[in-house]
């Protein structure tokens, strides 16, 4: 078994989709014939090359790649020479010594973003002895890091989406880069997040301008591929028009039924869906479609090549990191999230190597009448008493009287709760939360989790000490509703539209607006990237000058780059449309 998940493997051909509803496979259209299928066609393309470099991401099934290409070349009567770059790797003990400082020791979740480069994994003295086989028709150097050998040749890059990488991880079908054995999945994910991904992302960015062919290897035995120039061209077009990433979905211990009941193409045979990663640069991909065939590359490729077009004036601060995250937290008929907080900016930089912190907001997309949000402390909170109560509850498994310490507020559709760093919070049951946040997303310090186990039956790790190094105890009493619940104000209006400001906290580097309109509204980007979602209504049409219009439906996230300069939103439904827009504040650039 190569993958362990309840989620469907993405089809090669896009199936018939109800075009009036949320699309779990959103794609950017390409001309016919751009995307090709199969190892046989790839071998045909490479047959005339003397030297081929097959590089790619961690998790790629190189055994499948080489066996399939070898067979295809043999059928063509070609003599081939295959060199596995892994023969030049340092010993596992040496690699372990190199990266151990970034793995956080016994911490089950956190490490530190590595500064190690992929070249540090290899014995360069051995590489110096490599020679091309002059008798071979095609010399192939393959494996993650193959480009470090420094041999000139046609570069083919094999990409793998982060969700499929994790599904392969859960099936123990892959290992961390440089290692022969898998380990505990939480430790493997931490290793991926803090070491493999940042290191290989830097290498991917370096290689991107020279990639001759990009291959999507997520479907076992069925790769799809396209020309590297075509890839770079479509990324450039995206950077001036629009993009929507492929969302991916996960069940969780507190997960709900809202998405399961409304997103028709999801697998219904799961207990719940807790999350949807709607737009998170480190984990989402971009889908392209040609003749109905789908090919996926990582979202960060767009940022590596075109961050200036995407971010505009915010690019000076964020570089090729996309700053804003949209995701869903579904607790409809589910449970409360854990009681938690997020780190201060200086703390996340010092402790984990991140460049900015995990500030959040909860936009309530939908809610039952009894829905509530936990936010801020009760007046007169005693820090020591609260910590003692948390530690006692953790040790004894006794339930904690959360409301003795934390305030709770009713939540209703279109409310916005502000959660700057250090704020104690959690969503209660029967909320469908659109979380509009800064991009970092694993830095949640849990203090209390209602005495429940995770989906594998194990206790969820708590981070009480880290939380108390970051909690802001001044956010208590009447200060909470006064400063942490947005108060909508109409900032501009026209004949049939309004622009409503949902002002965020002064500690948030991003702002949030809502456009409400019956017919259409024109919006200027002001040299900022806009991240949008239709939060009420059926569908809208996005028009960016010079590009084909695009339809987006209720609850779909999409972005308009800064370079688009302006765009038109046209209501395609029979009732008022409401669209949330978030972007970086000018003063935060």
C-alpha cells in the first residue's frame, strides 16, 4: 500500500463536476496538448538526449520511475546507464549529526527551520570520480538531489504534492530524505516540516528556471508531465490574473459535518472533516488542465518565480513567502477545538526560525444558534491559579472548568473574532470557521483538550509551558469584546454595493473587508495581493483585464495578484453576494 488515507487519489481526467458547487479540483486552463501522460511518452521525449538529470522532491517513488523508464527505453532498443545519486550520500549517522540540531529533540511537534543545504548531504570527493558512460545512448542520473552532481543534461523535475507525501508517509511507503527507514509519523512530519521541506524548497527554487520537463508523480504508475517553458509561462500568466489552489481535507478529533454534507466530491465514508487547507503555501498545490487532464505543481513554485507580481509592495517584507492563509475549521455536530494560543513574533523567530508569527482571526461562515467562541480571559484572572489548574487537569485527567478562566461569546454568521498572538481562544461546537490568518500554521500551543484522545487513540500533546511564555494576560474582562471582536463599518458605497471594513487588531499585519453587492463591484488592488472568498451568495464572476473571466462559487478561496491592478466582481446569483477580501496592511510592508 503506497498511501494511507480516506481521501480519493486525484483523477488524471477531471470527472464531471456540478458546475454550480464547490470544486475540490480547481484548475487553470491550458491549451490542448500541453499536458502529456505516461512514462512511454516521457521516454520518447528523452530518447535523443545524451544525458538526463531526473531530480525531484522527497517522497517520489524513484523505483517506479526508473523501472518504468528502463522498460520504455529497452522497447526502443536504446542502451541506457542509470546512476542513483543516493550512492553519493553521506552515511545516515553523518546526516543525522548534520540535522539533529534542527529537530527539536524529544519535542513531539516543534523543531527549527534548517539552514542545511542539500549539497551538505553528499560526499563531494566521491562525486568527483563520476564519469558518463560513453557506450550508453542515454545516461540518466536520478534521485532527489541529482542536480548536485554538477553534470550538464536535460533536467526533468518530479514533483509530489504535500498531501500525497503525507499519505505515503502514513503508509510507511517513504522515508525522510537521506534515511532508509521510516519512523514515528509525528516525528517524520516534524522532520519534513523543519528540515526536508525548507531545504528542498530552496533547491527547487534554484532549479526552477532550468527545468526542461515537470512531472507530477502522485498517481502510482500514471505520471503526467509538461514542458518547463510552458510551466514558467503559465505561472507568469497566473501572477497577473488569478489563482485558486487545490484544497485538501482532513478529519480530526473535533471535526464536523458541514463540509461533508455540502462538498459533493469528497469521500463521504469518513467520520468527519475537521480542516480544509484552502490556501496555505507550504502545503497546497496548483492544478493545470489540458484536454481535461490534470497536472499539479506545488504552490510555492508560483512564489519562487513571480513573488513580485503576486505580492506587490508586500514583497519587500515577505519575499517569496505568501503571507496570508485561508482555511476551514468545521465543528458542526463536532467538538470544541483545544484551548490554545500562538507565539509572539520574537518567540517564533528565536525558537523555530519562522519569519513571522501565527496571528489569526475567526470569520464565522456559518453557525447554529447555540454556537460560541472562547476568547480572552475572565476579569481578574490569576496566572498562577490557571497554570496550576491546567497542570492538575493534565496529570489527573480531571475535566477543567474552562469558563472559570476563559470568556465565551455567542457566534453568528459573518462575525469576526480577532486572535492576535498570545490570545487564549478556541472555537466551540457548531461553527463553520473561515480562519483568516498569517501563513504559519503548526505553532499552536495547546493548554487543554477536553480530556479526549486523537483519532489513533493517543493523548494529544499539550504545550502548557510554551503557552505561558506567550500568553497575554492583559486581554481579559471588558477589554476582550472591546478590542477582539470586529465592529463592521461601511467605508465606501455605491448605488447597489457597500465596502465594509472589518478592522483587525493593531498586531495583525493583514486587514479584512467585505464587499456586498447585487450586481457588480470594481476593486483596485493598490499593489497588494487580495485573497477572497464568496461567503454568501451562489457564484460570482471575476474579470481581470486581458484574461478570460472565471467563475467562483460559494466558499471557494481565490486570489488576485497585486500585478492585476484592478478587477471586477459580478454577481451571478439571484441574491446579494458577499465577498470577504484580505490583504497586507500598507504599514506592515
